[in-house]
C-alpha cells in the first residue's frame, strides 16, 4: 500500500495511471470500514475492561480461585464438622492468597516501608479474624496456639521457603538484605518472648503473689507495654523510612529501585481498598464455620486440637505471606520478603497477641500471656535460630532448607504433644 504522506506528491503517486486510481478507490471504502470496525471493537473492549469489570478479571483470574466453591460447600455441610472444617480450610486459602495480591497492588503505590507494613497487616487479617471470633466464644487456648503457630509458620516455613526458592533461582549468587532492619525486628521479637515468658515462668515456679490474679495482671500490664513499643516502632519506621530501609554495606549505600523501574499496579488503589474490604468480610464469614467445627473435626479424625491450631490454621492463614514472600524473593527483593515474613511475626507478637489480651480484658475473658511451658520454649528457640540465621545479612538455599527442616521438627512435636488444658478438663 502507498503511504498516506505520499498522496500529495505527484512524482511519487502515479495520478496519470487510471488502474492505480481505480485500485486505490476500490480499496479505500474497505480500509475505512475496517478501521471503523476496529475502533468500535476497541472502544467496546476498553469499556468492558475499564472500571469494576477490569478489577474483577484481575482478581478472579488466578487458578487458585478454583478452590472458592469449597467455601460454599462448608456452609452447606455445616452439620458435619469434619467436612465443614476441611472445606473451610480450602475455601479460605484462595481468599488469603487474593488478599495478598490485592495488598501487593496497593503497596505498589507506596514505598517499601509502607508496602511491607501493608503486606504484614492485611496478611494477618485472617489470623486476627479467627482469633477474635475464637476469643469471643471463650476458646482462649485456640487463640493462643493459633497466634503462636502463625509466628512459627512465618519465621520458619514462610521465610525458609523464600530463602530456598530465591536461593535456587539466583544460584550461585548470594542474596543480600538489610541487616539493620532485621536486627530491629529481632530485638522486638526477643522483647515479645520476654513478655510471653514472664507469666509462664511466674505460673510454673509457683511464685505468684496472688494465685490466679498476678499472672493475669502481669499479662495485661505487659500487653500494654508491648503495644506502646510496637507503636513506637511504627512511628520510627514511617517517620524515618530512609534511615530504616536504606542499608549500608561497607560504606556503600545500596539504592532501591528507581522510579523508572517501579512496577505498575494492575488495579487502582481505590479498587484495591474495595477488594480488601470484600475479601476480609468473606474470610470472617468462613472463619466462623472453621472455628465452630474445629473440636468436632479433631474428634472425628483423631487429631490433636493443638496440632490443628498451631500447624494447620497458620498454614492456611499465612498463604498470603507465603505467596508474597516467595514472589519477592524470586525477584531478589529480600528486604520486602523479610518485611513480610519477619515483619508479620513481629506484628503478631507485639501487636496482635497483646491486642487479644486487651480485647479479652474488655470482653471479660481471662486471656493472658501464659502460653504454657512447651509453647513458650518452642517460641524462644525459634526466635534464637532465626536471629542467628539472619545475622550475616545474606541468604541462600541451604539456610532456607534448614529453616524448613526446623519447622518439620516443630510440626512433629505438636502432633505428639498433649495440651495440659485438655488433660485438666
């Protein structure tokens, strides 16, 4: 075809050739009609893909959404506790994963500090909903064990899988991350261990001033202190994001992604907020069926409630962190991976657990920080192992494998563990 900018050039375009003119005139209507049809089709497609329909396509296109119908099956089979619990678990998995996706889209509009905080916060939405529902129904041990399991799962399983897959992806190069931020989180985790350990030690050494009251009072006081400490940590992170997230290695500043390299979100921030609200409501609805069917499912399958609370529930609830942390590790963004995994553990231990204690105080429930001796010792050892793993500021697939194997030991321990509260009852 002759280009349009040649039409006015008599030397280029043979006006004295009738055949050329006839051919051009015959083709012109077809070309115009084709362009018009294409314009109409593109405009219709743009309208369909714009607005809410576009966000629905992006949110629901993941293959993991094939598990969504199991949530409706859990509602239909609510009289059969075993099936209700199993289907509720399967139904919550895609919701938790989609929460992570939507949070990631919202985090694209912010910096790495706020992005990591958003991933940690909404990644823990499932745990928070389950904990509040169980606390409301007086299932204090389920609250304690599920929150403890979330910390263990994030620090060992999520971080281990991220290091393992990221290390294989970038082998033989060693991945690096900011040691300063990790040290701050490790200090907060050790402070949380101290707050959780004190009531347990007080209880098992039988040194309470007022039996049954000093332990609860100490837990509530320590929870308030932990909430103040976490609020101070958030203020520091948000007030001084550059100092907190721009690491120094041997005097060389590692610069984060430039503006040109910034990822473009699939959906807008307002659409992300709407989807966060929708998914959170649906998760809270299924969490009710999950908690109600837990004891019945434990009896039917002959599985300890402690194992269900510490291992199974956190694996489902941490699907968000698991997917996000691995994805960022593959992209060699370990600072965000640690912000999701370790930051989530810090948030659970320094905010969510104390918040549940204060919420139980308001509800009239005797929720305390005495997680029993076995659980407290497991948490203490886990924090020490992870702190030693992170002190060098580097990661590889071997460190990830070690963390995964440690989690398998913890899982096996809780499978054969008998909760003292169940023995007493």
